[in-house]
C-alpha cells in the first residue's frame, strides 16, 4: 500500500510553489497526496517566519496536530520552510510531536527523511544552497488555469528588517530553458495564466539573459497566455523591463512594487537603497510608459525610531502614488537581522494606530481607484465560482482586480469582456459586455 502525505502551506506564494515541488518529489517516489489531514500517513506544515504573528499562528496549528499524533502514534509529522530554517533543532527539542525539520533547499532529502521517520528516527536537514533551483523537478499542481512558476530563489538584498536572506539563502536563478520548458508544459495542460515568481524577480539572470528577456520569451510562447510576475525591487526595475511590459499585450499591466516607508531616513535604516524621490520618479516613468498600469505595494508601520513625521511621509507617499492595493504590516523584530539590534522602540499602541491610519487611507484610495473603473469594459479571465455563490464567477482583469459576474454559460479559463457596474475597495462587479471573446483551449 502506498503511503500518503498531506502538506498545509502558510505564508508567501513562494511557499505555495515549494509545496508543489515537494509534492512533485514525493509523488515521484510513490507517495500519494492525501485529500485531508486525518487520512494522511505523514503531515507537513510548510511554514513562514516573516513576522512573529505568522509563527504564532503556526505554533497554534502545531499544538492542534499533536492531538492527531496522540491518536495515531505512527503518524509522521514534519516542519518545512522558513521556520524550519530559522529554528532548526529547537523545533525538535521543544516539540515532541515533530519528527522532521527540513529547510527550503533540502527538499530532495525528504523521501529519505520520511523513510527514517517511519523507522522511528527523527531527522533534520537545514543546509542552504547556492545552486539549488529544483529546475528538473516537475511541480505537482492542482489548480487548472493559473500557475506559479518559481524562476529564482533566495534574496541578496538584506533589507535590515527581513529574515528571508537567512531562511532562503542567496539569490540564484533557474536556467531560462527550464522555465520555458515548464511554461510550455503548462500550456499543453490548458493553463491560461502564469506568474513568474521570486523574492526579487528583477535580479533574475541566466548568462546574458536578464528578467526582461525571460518575461518576453515566456510571453512569446503564446500570445493568449497571461503572464504576471512578482516581486519587484524598485532598485532593479530596469527600463528594459518597463518597455517589455508596455510592448507585450499579454504581459499584465500590474506591478507589485514595495516601498516599505515614505521617509528617506527610515529607507536608509532599512537598507532599501533608494530614496523617496527615486521611487516616485520610477512610478512616474512606469505610468508614462504603461498607461492604465496598476500598482500595489508593501508597507511597514513602526520600524525602529520611526517618528510621527516619518509616518506622515509614508501616508503622503501613498496619497501621491495612489496604489491600487497594498499589503500593510506592523514592524516585527526578527532575530539575526540588522534591525533586531536597533531595538523595537515604537510602542505597540503607536504601531497599531499608525497601521490603522495606513489601512484607512489605502481603503479610501482603493475605493476611489476602483470607482473610476465603473462604466469601463474589461477583459477578465474566469478563475472559479465566487466565494459567496455558485451562481457567480470570479475573474481577474489584466490589472489584477477581482471581478464578480453572473455565471452565464461560461467555464473556468474563459476570457470574457465585461462592463464594470459597481465597485468596493476590494472588488469590482460586472455584467457581460458582448459576445464571448475567447475560449479556453
Ligand atoms: N516586519 C514587518 N513586515 C515585514 N516584512 C518583511 N519583514 C518584515 C518584518 N520584520 C514585509 C515587507 C515585505 C513583505 C513581504 O513583508 O513589507 O515586503
Ligand atoms: Fe526581504 Fe528585502 Fe529580500 Fe524582499 S528584497 S525578501 S524585503 S530582504
């Protein structure tokens, strides 16, 4: 009988892509993927360490799963991802239910670790690699139309608040040929959208090819394939990349461009390597080159030494740029980072209030930006039923906005033209604007 595994994934898209890689590795070894956690012989949490609240959530889940193990002592239980890399043997020592700790560059070792665990031996592998890209592994995907394709791993930027360079190691790119081969297979499998993924995709390099070349090559495989990418670091957003997006209809007009803080003093302390003025100039350049482009961002409230004036600079930058959307966080000190040593001197209630002001402002801006789309025609790719009703579809515009439309007789993967009829800060609502534009292969 084949053993079955179950992986629960937390955190960023890179972790979701890694789970598909792990499932690919284990399936190759004859494991089955269990449909629910209760039925699995081995259960893994693929974890996130970016902020303390992410880790606390995972600890909560870990104690839940200890009960499963009490009921079934043969169950093998493992921790993957960034917490495995950050905490290493602590996880084994402090959590008796944990059998396996395996970091992001060691997933090829998992079959051996699992065999040992079934034989009663606990195991830990947390070496980081300068070369591992899992280029030859075929990820096991479940979703049928939209795929994440990791093109690089790790990060060399060392923003002073960020634990990623320590949990995911140095930057390395996958060979271009491997990425193209994978996207070709996705096209054959009926996928209609790919998102090229990396902590900092803009620093992708394969010999003479940079990220702009890769993006154009992927887009050229099929002009009806939607091509997205994330995340971009402002420092590496080249003119060639901006032109590539502008010149290719199927490279989506949407850029996630984290700014983190609007204050030059804080940006410097964060080691972000750009100033507010550089960033705003970049935004002007992007908007001039790509009409209608959507921008989203990440922002941190309460970085060490942040004053009210610094905070107001963050709010004013957001008003100036008018992002379509934002991911907004309270600063969370992470061990080993440079900011850890700066202390955590902004009181919790001040951080909380600043974050609320940031969220309120962004909600108003998102609403205004979305309201301007009302009355326009948009081409949307249907991804599945809406959360609220089977009678509605959820789709996305080229600019990555969620649109809800009546179901009609369409199918997942269809691209349809809709007219936007109303909007909230998070969602657009539409109705059919004409005949079916294009059908899935
Ligand atoms: N505290 C708060 N937010 C953080 N991020 C990264 N590290 C931290 C931290 N220590 C945020 C940044 C980054 C996003 C992925 O998470 O905004 O862009
Ligand atoms: Fe972390 Fe900065 Fe690298 Fe992003 S660019 S993963 S925030 S170190």
